[in-house]
């Protein structure tokens, strides 16, 4: 993964991915944060990250920013409303265009193989300039006060005149 010069993460990125993956399997976090409509099927198939794409992407977007609060990863989304047969959110590196999909393993075929998505060819950028309560609940279970970080990031945007 290519990271921009001057980027100094406040959290260990590798450990954060590991903690996210553990949280995806936690029944208490699952019931408080994701839609329960397909829960039984997801768990039976071992697709623990399914349902967390927006939550994980939003959380990562706010946790890992440049010192001035600008984004390193922006959120990208596809949805049924856009003519796709699925709904999904992932991240794209602002500097390199590289995709970062924290929940890629939710796309598993009948043979247990991960399906490849043409990330650079699909999706639209979506804003992260809002308070996403389910992501705040998710982060709180990880010991992170995301709502405060979101407010701080918003203040950085205002200071930069955006």
C-alpha cells in the first residue's frame, strides 16, 4: 500500500485491520450495528464482514487522515440504485487511486473463492462529512471515540475553507 509523504497514522493500521476483523465476528457488535435481515445466512456462510462495508470504510476514513485532517482514503460506493446487483462501499487512496476494501471477503462464490471487483471501473465517490452513528457504535466497541474524531475532522475542513 502506497502512503503519502507526511502521513503519520495515530493508530497502527495492521492492528486496526485485525481488530476490525475480530469485531466483525462479535455477536454483540453485529446486533447493534448491522441489518439483521440476512444475518443468519451471513453467519452460516462465514461471511462475517458482510454488512460492515460502509461502517468499516467510514471508520477507516476518519481514523487515518493527514495531519491537516484531509482524506488519505475517500469512500466509494456502488448500489442497486446505480444499476448494480449489489450494494458495497470501499476506500480509494486519494494519492494513488489504489483500492482498499476492508470487507472484500463478503464476495465469495459457491466454491469459496473471492470474487474480484473491478474497483477502478465502478462506483461513485461519496462524502464522509456526516456523523454515522452505527460506525460510532462499532468504533466504541474497539475503544475509539469516533464521534470526537469526526467532529475534529469537520473542524479541519472548516479551517481549510471547505
